[in-house]
C-alpha cells in the first residue's frame, strides 16, 4: 500500500480482527468483494473478534440488554442495548445473512417500524431514524421498501440551511450528521433525485463550515477522535462521512485534513483520544440529558493509545482525499 509502512500494515492485519482486515482489503487496497481473501475475511466476521463478542451477548429473541433493562427497549440504557450494538456491528461489517443479525434487524422493524412508529412516523427522531437507516441498510436489504418512510422523514426534516437538528430549531448543527451518514450507507443506485439534492445541500452545510466552525468558541470534543460515535460528532466523523459521499477532493476539507495529519503518531498510527460521552455539559445539556436513564460508555479499544480502528479510518479518509 503506497504511503503505508509495511510494519503498519502488519499491525492492522493482525489475525485476531477480521473486521479490520476486511476494511483494509476493501478500503485501502481496492480489492473486490468477490476476491477470495476478502470473502474469507467477511466470513470470519461474527465468528471471531469484536463482532463475535458482541453477538455472543445477544439474547435469543435478537435483543441486547443489561440487568434490569426491558427487552422491548432498544435504546436505553445507552450505549449497551440493541440500537447501539447494531450501530457498531454495521460498522464492523457484520453479515446480513447471519441469523443473529437477521433476528435483531427484524426486532427493530417490529418495534420501531410498527409498534412505536419511530422510523418515519410521528415519533421519529434524528438520532434514532438516521442511525437506524444506516445500520438497516448495511445489515438488512438496502432496497427494502420499508426504508422509504424513514428516508422520506430525513428528507423532510432537513433545515433550509442544509443541516439537521435533533431539537426544535430553524437551523442545522454540525452535531447532527446522522442523515448524511445514512445516505452514504445506501448504494448509489438507491439514491433518488431528492436524496441526491439533500446530500448536496447537506455536504455544502459542512463544507461551508470547514467541518469545525459553528460560531463562538471552538467545541473541544469536536477536535478529539472517538469510537464508537453513537450520535456524537467530531471532525473525523465529518471527514469520514464527507469523503464517503464523494467530497474528498473539495479544498474546504483542508483544515480538517491538516488537523487529522497533525495527530498522526511517528509510527504512522493514530490514537483513540476519548470515549463518549465526552466534554463538559452546558446547563441546557444537563437539563436535557442527566435526568434520563444512565449511560454506560462503550469501547472496543482503550483510549490514549494507538487504535487500529481509528488508524484504518484515518488512512481511508486520507486515501479518499488524495493524500495517501
């Protein structure tokens, strides 16, 4: 791989984590999904490594929970129950044909698509609907006609300035990236003309702000690198989403790309810098969040040290941006 030292590739390609190996082959080496090595790594996802550990904790009906949590609650407590586990599994490349994945996807459609009206209905929220479209497209069928309603909801709730907002607001915020990430997860032949226009407007919202500038004092957590991201934003989330959407060569990404390169370790790796929730909450945020059910930070790797997941994501971003 041009621009990647052999020792770094060897570190990324350690045998214990097929999700990393699969992404390296696809995203950094441009191997075809039909390639024998790629197919072999994809088959291993769910059999060993992070995805296998997550799936081993699944209940027989398809949900993930914790002591005292209700099986029908897919969202709380954060970030250890079904919604959050499916987000991570979709990032890890879990296979749609895995029966365990299929049970969980069916549970989401039954609970949120029908009973709770949370996917495209009156109870929809951006952090639920956007994230769910992303993982349902990846872990289910991206052409599933049931995706039409939540996708239409995402289109309808885009603000006039091109952004989105979780709360009642006439303007968007950089912190609401889930709709664009959902569209990035859809195959391009699934994009309708309204989706294409929405992506263009949403990308312009981020590019006009250089992925970091929303006015006022800089928000420190946006300058730190995290995983999992859940519904939180940081500049690497913006870079990954925008470059996946095809905007890697836009010069307005330069500030964020320079920041990313400045965080590279001498050996070519990047650290996982923090775990969500991250940052000092404002009085308004305290009122909104701390009265709800408790949150349990979830992590695959330790913060403060080199991370294979972050390093791979950073390299993929630089490759799409023509810097690798």
